[in-house]
């Protein structure tokens, strides 16, 4: 995975999914599908390593987000 700016983690933790995807694409120059894949890997790593920083449960997190 490409080196991602700190803003990606902050966007993920603050439930700003679209901004996180945009930051991933800008940092890596990847396609939207690749950004989604990178997002998923980073999301899972953050859930594992920093669960206390999420404001929404895993079940609530992706509601009303369609890609």
C-alpha cells in the first residue's frame, strides 16, 4: 500500500468516507476501485489498532454510503 497522508486516517475515523477516498486517490494516483480497496484495508487496520477512536459501530459505519 502506498504511503498515505495522515488525513486519510482522520477522514476514516471521522466517518468522512468520500474525503478519505479522494485523499487516497490524490496520494496514490489510483482508480476509484483501487482507492476503495485501499480504504477497506486501512479501515480494518484502524478498527483493529485504534477502535476507541471510532464514533460509530462497525454496523453503523457504512450506512447510506454506496459505491
